[in-house]
C-alpha cells in the first residue's frame, strides 16, 4: 500500500470575479488586475476587488502590503502600472488632474494624520470645501458646519485649532470636513491608529452611522480586527502584494487557509476577546 500524503495547509489565493460595469449591479469602486511597483518592489500584484454602492469594504493585512497604496490609486494620487481602477462606473487610470478633481468631488479620503489645515480653526477646516463651491451664503455654511461637528461628536469646538485636539478628535473633524464635500464615498486610512479603545469604538460607531444614515460607500484600511468585524460587508486581505482573500468576515474566519489562520491567531493574542 502506498503511503498517504500528508495534507498540506491551504495557501490558495482566491480568484476575484469583479462584476462588469454593464451588469445589473455595478460596483461603485473596483480594481481589475491592478499592479503597482516602486522600482524593484512590487506592492500590488494583479489585485482585483470591488465594493458596491452603500457597502463597506475593510482592507486588512500586515504593514507594507499595499493597503494605503490601494486608496491612493483610487484617489488618483498614484497611477497603477497596469489594470483598471473603476470609480462610479469610469476607469480613472488615464484621467488627467482636471478629470480627477471631478472624481474627488464624489470620493474623498480621511488621512491617517487627519490632514487638517493647522492655520485654520476647526470650523474653518470643515467650512473649507463648502466655501470652495461658492454656492452658499455664510450663514448657511455656518449652519452646516455646526450640524456636521455635532454629527461627529465634536460640537462646541469650532473655534479651536487642530493643535488643541487629541488624535481622535482630529480624525472626527477630518470626517466632518470630508462630509462637507457631500461625497458618495469615503476612504479611511487607518482611522483607529494611535487612539485608545474608547475613541476607536466611537469612530467605528460614527462610520457605521454614516453608512446607514447617508448610504455612503466606504473603504476602511485597518489593522484592527474588532473594528473590521463591526463594519465590513466584505473583507480584502492583502498578502505579498496579492489579493489573498476577498469575501465576508464570516468566510474569512471559517477559512482553513494557513496565512489567514496565522493572521487571526496573532490578532487574538494581541487583542484578546473582552
């Protein structure tokens, strides 16, 4: 009798089928076979994923696997070496800066550091995109600013400057400023980095509220599994430049893939269940 071969751990990369833009349900944002390198370093290698309108996608993975680079390609700050980046039904890869400005009125980004204007007050930061449009009277702008600051939990802070704020408050103000642009989608780059668990929970509640109340499409780059579990309709797990997994959180947790298991087990050690 021949010896039975030992069962090898699964490390299969799941093929992602991105719906065609002429289908009945079109993804709001999609990568189709996107690759991006910096010199000899390949950061994204034939990556495909999608997020439908009104859904939240969380991008997970260890540091340096291309999570933030993916967001920068969607915003047009970087261009892929190959593949398609579809936003609101358009492949934006060949867009010039003027065309990208129109895209950025639909899709905005909340940066890890908040990217607030240090010389402007909180209220002026939030008012900035409203004044750029030159469509509203000043009293209307102030009313919207106050409403947005209240929505994100920092009402009464309009006169402060960013240096007066904690990291979590800066993120909340950055979200308020993003909302002032009346986007259809918001990209969040590590929103819970360097904040305490309470603030992380509050930020998660806020992103969830925006999804349900405003039907915003969201992509959240995060290391925080608890955060992703609460928010994600789907999860993209990047590993060595590849889309190693794309599916629901339940599917990810049920997978016997060795790399996913290692990631989940390490996360459980770092962030034990309460």
